[in-house]
C-alpha cells in the first residue's frame, strides 16, 4: 500500500488548523471513518473497556398517519 506523507513544521503557537483541514478534506469519507473508528477503539482500550462493546446505538420509531376523530352529532 502506497501512503502519501505530509508534514508541516513550525512553532505550535504560530500554526493554525488549515493544514489539518486541508489534509482531512482530501481524504475519502471511508478513510475519515476508518480513522475515527481507530480512535474510538484506542479510547476504549485506554479506558479499559472491551472494544467489542463499541457499537452503534440504534432506536426504532414507527410513524404513521393519525386517525382523525370526528365529533358525532347524535
């Protein structure tokens, strides 16, 4: 696998985030997701969590039309 390496040098107090923004915007959405997932796994390991506990939290809703109740004029 051929990886491109980019570097930026300077004093921390003089650097802005433009390099980081440019780098991550140049990556595919898949590469950004993989990097974020790698960080999540690293965080779980540092906190002593079982990485198998990491999962997407899902909730399910049911949507439908409400039946209108009409007043009967008996």
